[in-house]
C-alpha cells in the first residue's frame, strides 16, 4: 500500500479474498440419499429441541406457581392496633 505506483484503492482488501478463490462452495452437491438422510437427522434434532422447549416451559410454569404459592402464604403486615406487645 505504500507503493505509489499502485493505483487500485481496493488492493489491500483484495488480498483477504485471494485465499478463498480455491475453496469449495458452502454446500457441496448431495445425492438424493444424502439429502433424505440429512432431512431425517434435522427432523430428529427439531423434535429433540421441541421437547427441550416444552420441558423449559413446564419448568417456568412450575416456578411461577411456586412463586404465587409463596406470595399467598406470606404473612400480611398486621395493623399497629393489633400489636400484642403493649
């Protein structure tokens, strides 16, 4: 970049993309069987994640019920006229 004969202002950034020229595309072409296998795997993961989400929601509901129960059982502040320490 210190070379004054270099007139390309993007030469610095282009050096970062040169190693990527020979790389494969992100998803290589798959056969029909490989596609079916990957779909089955992803559906299994989807079912597992759905089960985890439902268990998390159930835990949240249980904690909310416990919190509501504790709040209901908490002794209320008594008025000063009912104070037996007179």
